[in-house]
């Protein structure tokens, strides 16, 4: 079976800067593939090349067997692209946005109407199909944006941070839609900063740092391989500024992170650290409010692999394209 995405030595240089440095990976058909990395790591540059917006300096890539440079038109026909902001036309209704997108893809009128109805029903927007998008919530606009990317029956859907700035309920709805689309056979290439999102949705995850792929594996295998970043989270009733230093000196602690009123102690041996915490509390007459042992998360793996904190980028920065509307080929009706 042809891979949904095949990347070989893909490279993008801006002068002497290698934004993407000879990366290699493949994505199987029907897979949800997570692409993670800090700002400036090369995520957006890679996606721009894969979606035929930017030309690679070296290397090659294929979408459903079509070369992104030699067969760009055919490759584009296989994909739907959703940028990190909702690029819908606010003065049009939901149905009008979908029909207009269908026109851009050259779908016959009857096909456009049928496809619009199908997507509006799938994405829970049919009852508001005639309403102006201007009055839609952020979650509704995001759903419509994803629907617009599927008008051409895309085999591969590129999602660039689809849940950024959405409320919890909207995030849940988007996640359910992603799973539903994937269960119907759509391959998903998901760029995200959300570690929980990647862990819950993705079959495999690639972590990119400084233009290079640091690792590729399933979320669970990555976490299992990171026993060295187990941690103990503790909250004392004291706010002493010396607590961090005192926790660093406990046997078995290899690092301390302060997060609000919580102290997170990284360790190879949680039982040894727990014993030290209880002894410290009793010896110094400081009451413990809570103590929890934590397994390594995907964020811990990311930090270990890249040495960088996950930082949410400001909304609207680093967009894949300055264009409004869908990314796709223009054709004439036949």
C-alpha cells in the first residue's frame, strides 16, 4: 500500500539557516500522525512544503504517491488544509462558504450542494446553515473551516493547531470530529502544541527540534521509555523561598520545577523521594497538603528530547499562508 505521506531528506534553507534539515518519515494511510515541536523548530515550514505552498531546497515528498514538486496538482487534489486560524468568509453563511469552496475545487453544482449538506450534517452545522458566519462562536468557525477542507473528499487532512484558543467543550467536539474522520479512512497530519491532545489522538508522534526529527514513536512507547522523568508533585502549607533548594537536596531528586504552589520533583526513584518528603515534613514541622506521584507525560518526553519548554505561540502568528479561503487547485467545470 502506498504511504499517505512519504518524506525523504526534505530540506528547507533560508540562506545559511536550515529551517528543516534533511528529515525523513512516512505516514500510513488511515493514521493520525502528530507533529510536535517548539516555535521555530520547523513544523510550519515542513507543513508548507508538504502542502505545496513552499518549494523544498533539497529532498522530496509524496502525498498518496504523488510527488509534491513534479505532480503538485495531483498531490493537492488529495489533501485538505486547515491553518491555525479560521479562514472562513464571515459575511457568507455556512452553506455559502462550503458551496464557494466547492466552486474553487471545480465541483459540479449538484455535487457542491450534496457535499455541503453532507458536511453541514456531519459537523453539526445544518440547523444554522443559512446564518452568517459572523455570528458563529470560535468552535463553530473551526468546525466549518475543517469542513471546507473536506469538500474535495481529501484523503489526507493537514490540521495546524485545530483547537488553539477554543473552550473546553469546543475542543471536545473537534476531537470527536477528528476521530470520526479518521475512522472513515481520512489520514490526519496534526500539528499541535497540546501534549494531551497529541497523546489522546495520535497513533504516532514525531518530535522536531532545530529542524531535525528528534524521535518518532507512539505516545505510549515514548512515555514508557522515559522512566527517568518520573516525578513527585508536592504541596506544602508553607511558601518559604527556601523550599525549592531544600527539595533539590533530597536523596533521589534530579531536579525541581515550581508550578504555582506545587513543587514537581523529578526522580528515578519515586519511593525514595516520597520517604524523603515525609521525613522533611516531620523534621521541619511543615504540613503536607498533597503528594502525588506522576508518570512521564508526552510533555516530559518533549522536554527531555529537545531541552525546551512547550510555549503556546500568540494567536495568529506563524500562519501557514496569508491567503484567505481554502488551499486547493482551481479547475474549470467539465
